[in-house]
C-alpha cells in the first residue's frame, strides 16, 4: 500500500465514523476489529463485511465503474479513488448520518457513497440497485464534473438505467426490463406486474410530464412530482433512447451528455436547444415514438 493510499484510507475511516459520535464509533469499531480498507484501481472500499463478501462487493463495484466508463470516459481518471463505505449493520450505517435523518439503503453525500448490506433491513438486490444508482452520481460528480446545471432528467435517468443492470455470472448486464414475476396467489400462479406494466399504465393515464418539460426540468420541479413517477419516467425515457431502433440514438445520447457536461445549460431555453440539436426539432414527435415504443413492449400472460 502506498503512502498516498494509506492517507486516503485514513480519510475513509474518518468519513465512516462521521462527525457525530466519532469517539464512541471508533471504540466500537476497534473492539470489533473488522473494519478494513480494500483498494481497487477505482475505489477505496471501507467495510466491516466478512472478507469474502467484501471482495465480491469490490468486484461488483469495479464492474459498475467499467459500465460508467464505457458510457462516459472520465478525463481525469487515476487522480483519485472513489470512497465507498459498506456497513454490515443498519445501526452502524445510521450512526454515520445526522440523528433523525430518513434513510434508504444507500446515499452519495458529495464525497462518499455509503450503503448498508445487512440483508435484514433491505434485500441485497435492492441495496445493489441503490449502489449502482448512487455510484453513477458519485462518478458523474467527482470524475465528469457534473454541476447543478447538468440536465436533471439525464443525470437521474442514467442513474436509474445503471441501477437496473443485473449482476449475473460475474458481469453487470444492462438493458433488462422488469416485466414482473409469477407468484402463488391462492391456488393460482399469477403475474405480479413489474416496471414495464407500471410505465405503460403511467403513459396511458398521462402521469408523465411532456418531454419538453422533462428535458428542461429544474430541481424544484423535480421535487413537485412524487419520486416513483419521476424515476419511472426518466428511466423509461433513457432506456428508450439507448435501445429503441437498435440503439440508433445511443451515440447521440453520449454526445449530448458530453455537450451538457462541457457547457451546462443554465436556462431552460438553452437546455431545450441543446436537446433539439441531438434528438431532432420537435420533442412532441419523439414523445409519440417513445410512448408507442413502450406500449408495444410485450407483457407476459397474467396467469402462467
Ligand atoms: Zn438519483
């Protein structure tokens, strides 16, 4: 371990402990003697997970980073490793935040990504979805220089797209759509609808914003809508841009991302103009195509 890495690990420890209750937490951690810092080419993973789980987590984090990098290469790679803190117990995770904060399974706080993998409070697949979502925010902020003026729909849409990637056979597979799962109900095996059916319902019932509003949306406007609707819209729109028509807009999306990172549009008019440059003149045409594409996606039968 180099001197610089040791220093970075020391920083990790301080962040893991957090400003509040640091001394008590330090005593607890020292007593358990299970917190270790694992170093990968891209991450410093600070965790009290058993070593085998920690190494698997590092493998998944590396695959996640490679996914981000394939989509958006970072210009200053190698300058800093990204800190990640994975907690084995919810209580320890909770102690790293201010008292009373409402917590989900993970969060990027502007420096570090923290998540809890206790297997009791949250299911591991749910936690990894959150890690893959928050991991993109960390990558785009720390390595791509994303700012407050970077279009929110794109930042959240990509985060949701990467969150939906499935870990299988040592690889992260993107582009899968949750079409639901069969469950036993009474004596019948019935389909419990997935995200596909939810998106189709939201389109049919007009729950989503018009695209023109979506691509110019401010953080305040984002907060006016409830989160599952927001996330379903930005995910489905991003997925559509990356996969519809054999992915013919994939390169446009990458070019658009590079443009808005280089020159973040501060005003809605400018945001719309950049969007039009990459995706065509009339957002209403694209909206029709997006809606038709999603409504045409096949849904499995309701009863197996
Ligand atoms: Zn997010």
